[in-house]
C-alpha cells in the first residue's frame, strides 16, 4: 500500500532539498503542509519529512482539506505544484496528470487546462475525448472560462451542418435523412454516409423502450465490472470488447485478475482488440492470463485505422486462458469472416454473426458467459441465440448502453431451436 497516495511529483533533491532544510531550520515551517481529514499529505511531503527529521511538529498550522474526492485531492496537488516550481514531465506522466485534472475539474475549459500544463488546447481535447470514450468522464453541458463565466458547450461556436452533394440524384436520396438529423450534426460533412448513419441511429434510438423482463438465464447490471458478483471458477467464457486505448491499462490489469478468478480451469477469456494494443495487453496481463491464440476476424472491406492510419483487412480476437493449453483444444477456426452489418447503436458495435460464432464454438451448453463491458449487448444477444442452456451475465457503467442492450435482447435475442440442437 502506498504510504503517500498523493505523492505524484518527484521529491526535491540536491540543492533544492538543502535550501528547503536550511529554511525550516532557520524560521520553522512557514508554508503549512496540506493534508486531508485522514492525515494523508496532499502537498508538502518534503517539508513533512524534514520536520520529522528535525523533530518539529509538522501538523502545527496544517491546512486540512475536508470532503475532497481522491481525484480532487490529486488535482489539488497538481495545482499547488505546477505553479510553484518548473517540473519536467515525460509525455506519459503528463497525460496521466491531465486525465486526473480533467476528471476532478470537468467544468474547466480546455484552454485553462492547457495553460496549466503548458500544452496545446488540442492535446487537452484529445485527452478529454479519450476519457469520455472510456466512460470515465461525462459529456460536458457547459464550461467555466478564465473569467469565471459559465457557458454552454457548443452554443456559441456551433456551425450549421453542411455537405457537398455530387448531383441531384444524391441530394434526393439524402433528403429524408437530412430531415431526420436536423441540428444534431454540425460543420462540414464530407461523407454523406455519416448523414445516413446518424439518421439511422436516431430512428433506432426512438425504438428503444424500457424492458422489464429479460430472457431466461440472462442478467444485466449497470455497474463497474469490479462490482460484479461472479462465483470463482464458474465462468465457461469471458467474452468482451475492451477499450483499445493503452490509457485503459489499469482497467485491463484489474479485469485480467478478475477474469482469472471467474474462469473455470478449462474456461477461456476472449476479447476483440486492436492490433497495436494486443501486444501491450498480452504483456500487461501475463501474470493472470496466458495468450493462447489469435482468431483473425476478416473484415468485409479494407479500412483505415483512425489512430495508426494503417490499412486493415482483419481484426484480432485474442484468446487467453488461465493456463497454457494447445490451440486445437478450443475447437474453433483461427479465421472468421465478418459479414457486412449495420452499427445501429454505436460506432464500436461488433458483428452479431461473429459473436454467435465465438459463443457457439468457445463455450459449452449450460456454461456461464460473462461480458464485463457489455456495451450495446451484442454478446448477450449472441448467447441467447445460441441457446443450449447457456447463461449470460454482463454489466456496463453506462446506463444508456444497458438500456440499449435490454432492448436488443427483447427484440433480437430469441433462441434459435436449430442452433440449440446443434450447440
């Protein structure tokens, strides 16, 4: 356990430390140590250590901050240190601190945070969008600028949407979708497909209704996967789609440890993951899960990866287990074609046909399937379609996603008798 959980900057050393010690010896502790209500030091670790060494009561005059969350305490430590002294940070550490600061101060404008860390506004905006994608930061409704005035996000600078059509025929095809999207898009829309996709999703969202009763053997929860109550050694298959960004590495590590505990000795952990992230994932979780195989999900068309700009024709489905075992023991081909499909509810939605293939080949009839990041519920629907008495438990921290998953289970998750008979 870290004795100083809010020590996030390197401590003073060399001449800086000697000068600080000389100052405390000469005039005492003039700059109080900042602590929380439990006595944890938020700022002033060096001053505290010098006082202890000099047998001075460092808590005299301490600045006690009450009721702050963990992220607020870390953000306060950043505030008190970034302005006091120049600090050299590598890119990884800087991004970690920006993330902490944004979570604690979501209302601040990107330019304020950028000025604090000495980075560009687009850098902060990228960090904010990454946190939002991982559901660690909610979408902003307003920001507070340097003048202290609260302004609604997007109201002042939002530009009406516009697109360039090739001809009258293309325009006439777009008309129904243009009427549907209304003001939900802004700026220049370079690809008409985006208009079609947005309109389609808005129509699908209107169909989503609250579903009270779920299919038999299916449980969905709105919670963090760390809070799921799964019996140790009970899961036949942990099937999920992890956030591909390496920024989620702490979640990867926690998930791997839990998955190793949930899985039966013969159970499998399978995740769809980006090609670049796969190697980092395997290396990070090797203490809990062993890499077994990679199943190539062959895409219906070549795509350009937005992060790496690499042209991709396939995507990995990484197969892992609690212990080493031969690949042929899982009874699944290492290539699965991905048929064309529509992402009705989210950009990250995966193919239902592929999920059905994975569930049917990598789990046993009557087995328990767990999805700790259920998203729009593709794996849940696949489990009910495959049938065979399979049970499904899944969760997501996004309540809207859980609502979509419940809707899809009610409208798409129908067990197919022919598949149950052959499962």
